C-alpha cells in the first residue's frame, strides 16, 4: 500500500489537519507552507517536518508531494486549489471551495479532467451521532420528513474573532464558517434543497479585540469594524418533501451549543452534545440510542473534529490507492451544492423573498 505524501498550506487551522493526517492510515505530512514565517517554523519544529515553504507554488511543484491540503483563508482557496489541480496533485480543501459559483464549478471540471481525487472538508459527517442518524434516516426511522430544526448559540459576537473571519468579502461570517457544515449535513441526510427563505444579520458591527501594544507593553482593546454576518436564520424546502428551520445566533452571553431535531411521520431524532435520542411510533418515550462501535472515534486526544477529519483523509487515500473497498466522502460536488444554498440564503436575505435553487 502506497503511503501518500501530504503538503499542508496554512499552519493556523492547518495544525488540526496535521494532527488528523498523523492519525489517518497510509499518509503522512511531509511539507508545510505559510506566509507567517515565525508560526511556520514553530509548527514545523513541533511536528518534525523538514520541508517548509513561504510560497505555495513551490510546495505544489514539489515532486515529493502527492496530496495538497488547503487550510488557508477562504479567499485564497480557489487559486491554491486550481494550482494544485494543474500540477496533477490530489486536493483536500477547507470550505468554501471558492467564493463564487463559476470558480467552484471550474475547479470541479478541472479536477475531473485531470482525474484527481478531490474532497471538501465537511468532517462533521463523521461525528458518530450524525453518521448514525444518516443510517437511521436511510432506513426510514423517521418516515416522511416533516421538519428538521437546527439551533446554535455562541457566547461571544462572531466578529470578535477578527481578521478574515469577520470579513464578508473574504468569506467570513457565521453562515459560511459554521452554518455551511450544518447545511451539508441536512443535504446529506434529506437530499437537495428546492427553495430558501432567509435573513442574515450583523448585530455587532463594531467589536473590541485585544491587541498587544509594543510601546506600552500592555494589552489594549482596539475597535474593529465587522462586515461578516454574526447571525442568520433560514427556512429550507427539500425537493423530496419536508422543511428545515435553521437559527444561528452569536453574542448570546452564554454558549448552549447546537442541537438538530428531526421530526417525521413515523419517528423523531434529536442530536444534542454528541448524544442521539430517538422515538418511533409504539415507543413509550424518547430514549438515548446506542451508537454502534464501528462509528466511534478515537479519544486520545478527545477532539472529535480531528478524528472526523482523519476519516475524510483515510477515504481519500483509499481512493488514491485504488483500494477495492471504497467508502464515500464529501467532494467538490458537495462543496458546490452547499455554496448554491449559501448563495440562495444571501440572495433571499437581500431580496426578502423566497429563492428557488
């Protein structure tokens, strides 16, 4: 079995990627790239990675790399991913695939033409409660979907994350950064979305972010303008029937986490804090459903997203190595489908009306 050599672009979020690749079968990280040279060297030293680059073109050109993992800010995804495809490298990219639909579609067409293995890192699919819910839904546990509710509250205003995360033009905001994962999950569970009604908000357009003052050697608070959304709501109508209601709020002063509650003609499923509860017709009460051991993730360290991403990496590597027992993983088509829904949410919010997809 060929061990796939990975180059990671971006050493911020990329550190989680490095940890994930370390735990995935038949691959290892051999090179890193970042324009932040101090962080680049610190991360390379910590993980004992010899090859480092400040120019992503040079990393991609290396003959010692088989797969490029793009973990840079969203506004750089398209250019880096296209360069990797042009070089014939397999690609894993953080969402979004690109900042507009034409660019995203071009990336898919290029990847298919080059016959490379491509993926978008919607790692939440492999969280045990979500993965088992998918199996139960496919087995008609719910029957016909009536409605699914997704709620999430975050203690601090989203804009306090600063940098590109608070910049709408660069792909920041809670809709793109967190909402996209849940949109992918709903589409994975219930199929394509037919139409959308939605609203985006930036409630905290100015925030104060801690910054170290070199002159006074003290931490001060700097005012920052925020253009990315810090809250949104959306109603989906699924092509196969049923609706979804999503409600995301930041600046809630507490952190209740997230919950998905699905209601159908034959039963209900609720995912909360990693637990899965269910009740079908004939059951006496809503009960905790045991999740099969085959879906469990590692717990050393206890970081579900890290282990979930390792699953994405393993399935990519299996396809690159032409293994016989291939299992599905989210690819560029899924990235495009989610971006279509996000574009519809933005359009609906602007026009204050239903948008067909």
